[in-house]
C-alpha cells in the first residue's frame, strides 16, 4: 500500500489518491463534530488501522474493516441493515452505526486510496442518516459530493 510521507492533522498516513481528491480541510480535522475523523468512532478506526499498515490492502473492503468489531458476522449484517431502513425508534443506534460506517469508509479511503462499491453505498447511506438526524451540514454535503465523484 503506497502512502505519502505527509500526515495530515490527524497524524495518520494518507494514500496519494486520497490526498489528490479529498482536499477539503475537514478530512484533516481530528476534532470537527461532523468530520469523518472528528468523532470518537472515526478517530479510533483511523488510529487502529494506521497502526496496522500490512492488514489493509488496495482490495480491502469496508465490510472487512467493520467485521473486526463483531464476533458474529450476522451481527454486522443486522447493524448495516439499519442503514437501509432507519427508524425513529432506533435513532441513537442509527446515528452510532452511521458514524461508524462513515468513519470506517473514510479510513479505508485514506489508507488505501479506494473503497469497494458496497462500501461506497454504505457510506452514502450513513451520510443520509446523519443528514436526516442532524440536518444539512456542510461537512455531510462535502463528503457526499467528494465520494460520489471519486473514481
């Protein structure tokens, strides 16, 4: 996995493809409430996977990255299923899941310079949930736009 020597404000390595496309300062913000690495979940995922450079490759998937948090793979399916059909009853769980998925997706992008098709759709679904709960915020729109235009 190729990364630039430069680390952004988060202190984590950055793949050249990520650095070239995801140029907004929010991708460098370790404290922004709605930045991908500003949440505890996003910061923890980035720190954990940055310390394990040999464990992520350019064909790694978002599902694989997230699966490590679950002992039973069906638990991951249940959690991710909530993004497809969020409910008002589970708004807290939906936000936690969405935050985790967005953080994981941008961790994968930052460290490998790619995201799989399913992962891209999950991150976009997570951004929709966060927008539904918190309202329109610049950060969500920038992440959505940048992810949709990333080849």
